[in-house]
């Protein structure tokens, strides 16, 4: 059913190459993709490659990324990540998972995001939306992202991991919100064990967000 609702689910961070996606994903921690996308055009123009980030003035970088939050730590991580790329990987983002998570600021979530979207390797990107949804669906009670990743990986065909992640994130952002999910306007309302966590009446439709909100409401009404 998620495939029907989100046939075009994709990474919502704007990027043109693996380095840009790595930087954007680091910036997305505790920040919305929409906010990151307002910052990255100027950032990517100022720092076109790993060498540019590696020699960046930290204060200048902080200023450019300030609006994404935690900008001091993010600036340190981006510079450190780039310095490692220059020193160990000829300035290129590695495809290998272990090499990726060895980079400053790059954890499992970022590594899976980069591998899945820049290099086309299957991976489950367990962010807050992903974790919330699988717990509401009672696929697991685990809150540790690594444990959630392994549990869900055993349930989903490997080739579908990346797209499955995108669909969960899309659904979490548009319908299954953290504080007030649009239960009454959800296409999974008849099968979701957490149905009723949010409004189930006509007001639920007002909670559905995103450019395809009307289509999502229509699909839910058919279920």
C-alpha cells in the first residue's frame, strides 16, 4: 500500500554527487531536509570538492550552515570528514560501509543514506520517522536504531531496503506524524495496530501534509 501512495519516494536532500550527499546528510541531523536544501546551494558553490572543505575556515563554514543547528559540531565534522577523504581516499567518498562510518560525522544512518542514494547499494536508513512507524506497526519494540535496522532487514527483501526507507520517511512526514498522526486519513488505518493514536474523524484530513496531500487522502478513503 505504501508503494501505491508513494511511487516516487526518494531522498529529499538535494545533491549531485556522493560528497554533496554526505555533507547534506551530516547537516540534516536534528534539522529538516527542507532547511538543509536552503543552505546547500551556497555551500556547495563555495566548497566544490573535499579539498576545499578540508582547508575551509571553520568560522566561515559555521556561518554558512548556522541555520541547520549544532553548526559548530557539524562544521568540525565536515572539515574532519573532508580531511580524511583527502588523506585516505584521494578526495573521493568511499563506497565501502566500514570506510564510510570511519569518517568523522558519519554514522550508520548517514552511511546507508549515501550508499543507497549515491552508490545504489541497498540499505535501511533508520531515522526518527522510520523508528516511529515500525514501532507503531508493532514490527518491533526496540528503540535502538541498530537493532531496529537488523530486525526490519530480516523482514524486507534486500533489494527493497532503500526504497522502503524512503516510503517510511515519506509516510512519517506526511501522515504518521510524531505528535498527532492523521489516523483517520491514513491508507493503513484498517491494519495499523496503533490506529486511534491521532484523530480518526474528518479533522484527520487537515493533518495530512505535502504536495500530494489530496492524493493521499483519496487513497485512504478507498481503503
